[in-house]
C-alpha cells in the first residue's frame, strides 16, 4: 500500500470515530445549572436586605455582623439548589435511558447513528459531564460532606452514613460504600474502564463494605468487591473484578495482595 493510500485510510479511520456533539446543549446546561440557583439566592439576599433595613431597621454595626453569616448560609443553600437542579435534569435523562452496567463497544458512530449502544454511550457521557461541576464545587466548599449528597442524588450511588472522602477522586456512579469508610486524599474510585482509546467501555459497580480504609494512592477499579473491615495500605491497586481473601483484612501492592501488617506491630 502506498503512503498516499495509508494517509487516506488513516483519514477514514479518524472520520469513522468522529462524533459531533451539540456544544450549545452543554453550554445551556452549564449556564442553567450555575445561574438558576444563583438568581434564587440573590432574590433571598435582597429579601433579607429589605427586611433588616426597612422592616427591622437594624443598625449598621449589627448589619455588618449579620451579612457574613447570611452569605455563608446562602452559599450552602446555593449548593443544595445546584445539586437538586442537576438531579432533576439527570432524572429526566434516566427516564429516557436508565444507567446500565456491562461491557459496551465504544463505537462513536453508534452515537451518531442513534443505535441502542449509541444511546447508552450518549447518556453516559452526558451524566459524566453534568455531575462534575457540583462535585468540584462541593468538594472545595466549606461543606465537603455535601459531596456525598451529590453522589447519592445525581450519580445513583449508595453512600452510607459517615463515609468520608478526603480530597479523593470519587466514583461518579455505580459505587456502593458501607458505613464508616474513610477514603484518604489521592485515592481513586472508578466504576468505568476503557480498553484503549476506541476499545470497550466497562461499567461495573464497586462494592466497599463497612469500616474500610483506603490509604493515599489506592486505586479501585470497576467491579471490585471489598468486604467489611478491610484496610488498603498506601499505593494499593485494586483491579477490575478484584475480590479479597477470606480472613484477611490488610492489603497492599499492585494488584492488592494480603499483607502481614498488623496494628500492634
């Protein structure tokens, strides 16, 4: 095959995997999710300002003390409204195409041709897009526990009580995390995996039992199952479909294997 023919074939392959997403649609989603809660909070702020100025007629010093408290409270309200608005938008999408687990051929032409696989991929990417802003904002806010609310309401995750994400990379969807689980900074949970650029997309639920600890640098892949009271030492790699060893609670390495580490040592 001549170099010219090689170039033509490469161009054809590139075009075969090219998909035109509606940029304006994602722009409208971003704008609406940001502005709607903002305008509601602005209306609440103006109402409060009118009330303390013209109804209660409070002094300037007292107003100066109250305003930071009110702004802090309104920031919390903004986050709640943002989460609920995005959750409503996601519920609308889920009615059209419910989230599914499985292995899917990542064929972008299927998205363009609107096949069943294409529909699954399309809404998968939409859900991944819309959840990122509330995820980022809640994790960086003074109310980091709201990240659990975001994951429950938007990403159809099962997050039990007292689950703590410490600046970790949270699983966006299909995670089932038990009570009293502590996830240290730089840890990663990913319920999806792509085999090469245009390979299959694997979406499998991650299950983590009660009283688990994921130390820094721990990576959890799709379909992994961790029983209760497991501890993953720093740098542990939990690959796709991983299951622990009965009677062992400490793991380390890549892939994670039983460790002889004990707390009393």
